[in-house]
C-alpha cells in the first residue's frame, strides 16, 4: 500500500511542497533537524526531462525573489574528473570493457565500476568537488544563508558507480549550513527507504527529509 501511494505522488506536488518550505517566513525549513539542511526529492528516472524543466522554473522563481541558487551537475563533475586522466588510461579502460563484455557483460560492468570508483568515491572524490563549489558560492554571497539554496542534479550519471547516500555522508557538516536538495532518480519504497534508479537494493541509510 505504501509503495502504491509513493508511486502516485506527483512530482509537481513534491516541488510545490519544497518551494513552500524554502520560502517559509521563518527561513528554509526543509529539515526538522537543527543544522542539518538536507532534503531529497525523488522522481521517476523516466521523468528526467520533466524534472529539469520544473527545477528551472523553481530556480527562476526563487531568483526573481532575490534568492541565490546554485545548481551542481554531478554528471559534469564525474566527466571532469575522468577527463583529467591521461587518454591512454581511459582507452585502456574501454578496450578491457569491450573485451570482457564479449565474454560476460556482468564482469565487464564490474570491471568498469571498480575503475570509475577510483574517481568518485571517498572524501577526495566527487564529494570534495561539491564541497568546493558550495564554499565558493557561499563566499560570493556572505550572510545570505536563508536566501541561498543548492540543488544537486544529474544524479543518475553516478549509477551504478556511486550511491548518493555516500555522497551526502561525505558532505555532511561541510556545506556552510546552506539548504542542499538532492534530486534523486529512483523509487521510494518506505518512509525512509529509497532505491537508486529503481534498480539498486533499497537503501535506508538516509537522514534527510524525503519529499513530498
């Protein structure tokens, strides 16, 4: 029963609820926990383009009301990290993946996951890039914590290399107390349980509020 209710939840309703909480008269209230301003907005991965359109509209609305909005593309951070590697290394990954795929597609994927993990996981992975961008943005808008929001988008690009719960753990306490919203392509299967892309095993290791 719970699953069916979540499946019928409207993306528009979730974004409207988020908008209302961000614009609360007493300041953003996206979390019930003090000094923990994280929230997750799950959506069906098939609605990726609809989600982007709705977030652009919300961003324009917030900016029109004097807000500072930072949208971070996790896909761009991933590609930037890979592009920093020498081309011969990347070409070696590709050749090995193709060779393994011809014999065993699952083995090929596991090989690629192991290689990509070196670029994205841990405190020195993508989490570090996210923290640096947030710190830079906060420095550009000092004293405006209650009128600043950060959206972490293009999260699906991390599948199946990195869990978003791990990303949130690594940036916890390092976001200058700015509201951070993770746009999460996946399924909500319980009050605090999410399945990344609707494919990975349900992860209950989430503290943030999940919208709506």
